[in-house]
C-alpha cells in the first residue's frame, strides 16, 4: 500500500490477526460491508451512481476517502471545541 494513504487504514503491523491490525474493534457490518459503505460515500461525494463509483480510478478514489476522513475528523474536532465533549 502506498505510504501516502497509510492513514486511511488501521493496518497495525501487517499481521493477518485481526487483533493486531485493530480490526477487532470494527463492527461486523463494517468488516463485511465496509467496502460498499465507503463506495457509497465516494459516490455521494462525487455525485455519481454506485456503479460509476466502482469505475473511479484508484488514486482518485483513495484521495476522496482521504478527504472524507479528514473532513470527518475536522468536523468532530470542531464539535469537541464547541461543546467540550467527545463526539
């Protein structure tokens, strides 16, 4: 995986064991359907259909995910600052 996108994934140390990769805390929904969920987010962001989102070039798709993740973290930080709570 490209080092530029390492922050998108909680990979751990590269072992296959889910407990080492951080996946033990992931819900079953995300474990099995996370790739569809992420593609739905990208499709909405790109304003395209789900089928069209599957055709987006990999680099563009990963850049979209990186942006969406950073935006979510930024918005959560703004909420924490505004309300003094963890969201």
